[in-house]
C-alpha cells in the first residue's frame, strides 16, 4: 500500500513538472516574438522566472519520490518492493529524464538571458526546441510501460 501511495504522488509531481517543462519554452518563444514592448517582455520574464523556480521545486519532490520507488526497498524492504531488480530500462529512463531536466534548465537560462537584455535565438528555432520535451517524454512513457530490457 505504501508503494502505491508513493507511486501516486510521484506521478502527480511528474505531471506537474511536465507542465512546467512544456510551458517554459513557450514563454521563451513568446519573449522572442514580443518585440520591443517592455511591459510585455517584463511580464513574460516574470512568468518565466516564477515558473522556472516552481518547476525546480516540483522536480525535486518528483525526484525524491522516484528515488524512493527505485531504491527505497533497500531501507524499507517490506513496504517498498524492488521494482527494477536488475532491469536496465530504468537507466535509459533516467537518461531521458536528465535530458528533460537539461532542456528545462536551458529554457530557464534563455529567460534569464532575456531579462539581462541578451539576444534570443529566432522564434522559429525556439519553436523547434519547444518540441524536444514531447519526444523525450514519449520515450520515458514507452520505457516505463513496455520495460523492453
């Protein structure tokens, strides 16, 4: 029962973090398209900074819950089973999660760059970069559901 509660909260926080992962790059695209309107740029930078901070907090909780699911059996073998038991799909999943985190950090740095008056890549390039998390998340979902290796 403990395992199911931990897994439920892990999924809740992962879903919340993914909302931030999807929306932060969209804010960066909007910043690139905002032109010279300082009020719009200031509002978007504020939104981006807040979302970036929120996303890091949510990721931290999701990470700790995921770590509990992955390695918690070592401390609480009765309550938490060893769910990966020598399987290596988890390694690939963690690599994709690390890439998602790197993309999220990159988008946050784009917001910070814009706040300091720096130049952003083109809106078209940013739109393409905006699609990267979708592909990575598809890989994570596939690995978790299929567990191919």
